[in-house]
C-alpha cells in the first residue's frame, strides 16, 4: 500500500496497489511445448497428405511426371457409369450397417448388463469378431456363402430350403456383405452401449421400480434417453466406417457381380489399378468430402440435445 496527498486538503490518502494472489502463479508458455510432438505427428501424417491429395487430384501424375490439368479429373470421374452406382451403394451400405449396429448393439448392451448366467462369457463371444482380421472374415464368409456347396446353403438344403446366391445374386450381394459387416462390428457397438448403460445411476431404476415401472418403461424412459451419448458415438463411428468401407467388400465380392456391390472406395481402387492415379486421387478427395458433408452436420444435430445426468 502507498500513500498519496490530495490537491485540495493536502491530507494523506492511502492507495491500494495490486498484490498478486498467494495461491495463483503467473501463466507461462512452458506446458504448451508438450503439444509440439503431437502437432508435428498430426501435421506429417494428416495435414500434409490431405493437402497433397487435394493438389494431386488436380493433376495427371505418375511416379516420374506431374501435369496440372485443373478439374478435369473430377469431371471425368463424374462421367464414370460406375460412380452413380457406387455412390448409391455407399449410402445404402452406410445406412444399413450403422442402423443395424445401433439396434443390435443397444439390445445386446441391455442384455449383457442385466443379471444373466454366463454374462462374462457372452460378452467375450459378442466382442470376439471385432478382433478378427477383416480380410480373414471376408474370405471365410465367401466360402460359407458359396451358392454351390457352401455350408450355409447346405444347411438350408437339409431342411428343404433352396439357398439363394448370397454373393452372386445382384439383389443380394451388397446386403449380404452388409450383414457380415454388422456381425463383425456389432461387438464394438455393444461395448459402447454397455459403458453408457453402466454409467446411469442406479437411483433412477430404483425410483422407477418404486413407482411401479416395469422393464419396458425403464428401458424407454431411462435407458434410451440417458444412453443418448453412446447412441451418438455408435452412429457416428458406424456411419464413418460404412461410408469408407472397402476391405470387406473387396474380399467378398470385388464389387460384383458386375458393379452391383461397388462402393466409392472400390471404384477408386479400380481406377488406381488401371493406372489412372490422378483420377483415383480425385475420387479419394470426393470420398473425403462426402463423408465430411454427411458426418459433421449429423454429429452436430445429434449432440444438440444430449441429456445431462
């Protein structure tokens, strides 16, 4: 504290000076340096390849030559007959797989968090397909779904049912692959839902039981609204995976029969196989923009009305 003198009376008036708080230390930039390694890795492995892809999508390039051609790759890509089919199939595949994973994951999550026998074993069984290689799953189900001598059709024939051509019928090929994708990925959705359901305070269920609410009322009025964050996570992750899916489709059908199970990613890969590197790079950019244009608004919409505990 310092003392000053007023001009009119000459009396001494105390004046307070700022004293730093004893419990507060001045901020410094030192902790920010810990972000530097992550920022460097993010720049090298994400930002640089992303901007490089945008550039090379505007060129006709090979390993030894680069020629700037503007938007010609995009114009040519949209003229490809398989692109419309691939775009429609991608949207169908993404919606079907994400929708089934949400429904089945929620039901399995409720079942595996209840008091049932062998609950731990069943959890392991449900999650096991997530750990298996996608290519291995695709090759295995390609054998199982073989219309001529495949185990699935053999079992159906034993009970008097003629099995369809799961992967050879144009109307069933994409749906068959989507069901295999759901079988493989529903375990992760179940784990996310289990975490969301377990985090709900038990007081809500106890109060509901006191009020006479049955299992369905508890599920509808407690589990569904309070598990919304888990639902948002499953929807976003499943939709991104479905829109970007390639390896399972390629292992099982290679986009066939014809182009009936082609998705954007498989169309891009076929262009790359044919040596059209700039065209396939433009397709990758389009896929990135499509996924971003769908997922970002959907994520904001779903996160807008989350329920707080």
